């Protein structure tokens, strides 16, 4: 009654099929899937064919970072704000300039980039990571002091996880203002900062 | 029957256009919805279920294996019913009783089910073990695991528990609709292919490729399990 068009395969052919299936599956896995999905490249095919480029570290793509709280903002409360912060506004600000700065942040490392801005100097900024990787950042400033202590006071303007940000910044005091970027991934991240306003670069 | 061909063609074309196999799991937009959703949302969950099934290549590969040598509509219906029964039971049970399973291990078992079916289609059990296990029971059991896989996928997102049952039923119904659409498409292709001798001629290769895909997915999931 049940006329099945089952194929007839003998034992030898069957074993051959299994071995072939195993080899094909394994080969595709090692050459392509492993480099592209897990960033592991045991025989170098990921680099050769470019599959490795598809791998993105989970840290850089997911927004499951730890919550940022008051205690993460600025220097510890036992460090008092220097009196120099109350200095009068200067008559003249730095000349209006613009720059584009590229930073390479090594894997798992942090980098600071700061510029000089006088009190109430205004600077427009924008920054982004090249491949949209998310980094930890602390946009902050240090008051210019005659005799800075070991542990300097700093004020955080923005602490966040992001891959891009832009805005206008008016300095609350004369000093160094800029960003601390922390690369959370296992790969180098390139960040480009654009600035336009009343500031001066450190050279 | 003749007149139906045109309809079938359009249907299959629509199926094909709607199938964009890019990733298994739940994509970013869906994830955003799941996380932000409050209360009853039958329609969206239905859609997510259907989409998950149509883009879920592991479920589809297993089903292709299951229906590969099924020629009668009645038989196909019986096997698919067993599969549906299995995965619906564990999907509902898993989510409602909040059973958390490791997604990699469940998906590894699903991958193993693909290898099993390819092996079975090649007559492997008769050849090597001299005995054919009950294929209907096997489909039911693997259906149970596929259901746990679906449950785990849905649970990965801590979505609102308000209206959970209705949403869950929507998701489940969506899964069946997705399965129906995908299977319809596969069956139409098989229907044409089976009229040619190449079907039997290539069936050995096809099932070997099926097993290869199973091995690949198994390695993929196990690696994921051990790395995380």
C-alpha cells in the first residue's frame, strides 16, 4: 500500500555520506563561520577572505552597560573645587578656529583628549567612532591652577556610553576641557573629533 | 488542478519575496518592540512568531528533512501535526512556567535534529542499527525541543508580562502561520522537483547537504555555548 520512493543506500555509501557531511560542515564552520561569528581564525581564512571583518565584539554592539550614577560624575567629593574657578571672565577669548582630530584607542584602553578654553569660551563639538563602536566617555574639564595638587579636581559635563555625540560647550572656568574615551572592545577603535570655536590645541 | 498552477506560482513568488533570510533570532526592530511593549499585542506577536519561523533556517531545515520522502498530503499533515503539537506544548509550557534554558544548548539539539533527519532519510538507522525508530514519535520529541528553542528566544527579552497568555498565543499562532507559508513554498518546489528523476538521483546529495548544514549549526551553537 505504502509505495515509498525511499532511496536505497548501502552501508558504505551511507558512511561516506556522513563523513562528507561532517567534513563539509566542519570546513564551512572553520573557514567562514568561526571567524565571522566568533572572531576566531584558526587557519587564517577569516583574514584571507575578509570574513573576520564581519565579527563585531558584543560589548561594542549591545547597550547592556552598567548604569552610570552620581558617583561616576566628576572627581571624588573630598577634592574641593579650586578657587581659580571663580576667576573673572577674560576680556578676550581664544581666536575662533576649527580642527579635526583622529584618535586611535587601543583595545581595552582609555585615552584623554583635551583643549584649552578660557572662562565662558564657546566651542561646538562633534565626535563619532569610525565603525559605530560604542565607547565609554567622560566629557570633563579641569580648572587651571597655579599649583595643582596630586589629585586634581575635575568636573564631568557628560558621562555616557555612545558612538557619537555633538553639541555646544561653554566653559564654566578657564582650563583643560575634553574627553576621556574608553575602548571596551577587543579591537582598536578610531574616533574622530571635530571642533569649532574659541579654544586652543595643546602642542 | 491545472488552473491552480498560476495561483500557486504567484503564491510561491510572494512567499519567496517575503523570505529574507539574514539572521536567525530576533532582529533589532523586533527587539525594540518587545522591550517597549506593554499589555496585549496579539497582532505584533503573531507577526514576530511568523517572521521567526520563516527566517529560522534551523526549524525549516528540519521540516524539509521531515517532508522529504513524504508524498501523500495526509502523511505530511500527520507529521506536521506531530511537530506542531510538540513545539506548541513546550513553547506555551516553557514561557508560562518561566523555564529558562540555555539558548545555545537548545539550538544545538535543534541542529542535531537536522543531522538525525538527514541520517534517517538516507536509511541510516536500518543500515547501521538494523532498526527503524518510530519516525512520528521522533518528530514529536524533536518538536518538543524546537518548542523550548522558541520559548527561550522569546524569554531572552524581558518583555512585559501583562497580557502574556494572549501575546503568547499570538506568537504561537504566528509560528504556525510562518511554518505553513514556508512549508507551502517548499512543497511547491518539491512537487515540481519530484516529477523529475533528478529528485531521487539527488536525494542522497540533498540529505548529505542537510546533514552538513546540521553539523555546521551544531558546531556553531556548541562554540557559542563554550565561549559564553
